[in-house]
C-alpha cells in the first residue's frame, strides 16, 4: 500500500471510531452516570430522613425530660 491509501484508511478508521463512540459508547456512559446519580440522590435522601428523625426524637426526649 502506498502512503495515500494508508492515510485514507486511517481517516476512515477515525470516522468509524467517532461514529461508534457517538452512537454507542457515549450514551452508555451517560446512562450509567444517570443510574449512579439516582442511587446517590436516594441514598442522601434516606440519610437526611434518618438524621431528621433522630433529631426529632432527641428533641422530643429532651423536651419531655425538661418538663418532668
């Protein structure tokens, strides 16, 4: 093969790689990041609920203890 043919094949390989990346790889990565973010947000939400319930229980206990 001469230099011209090799250059054309390299450019075609780059175009095919870009097409595959845009069509398959990048959407897959974005979907995985979305799943991870949903999991993290749910985890933070449940942690906040547990902490707030603990603080509410502590407040009720301290209020009951001070009024007795």
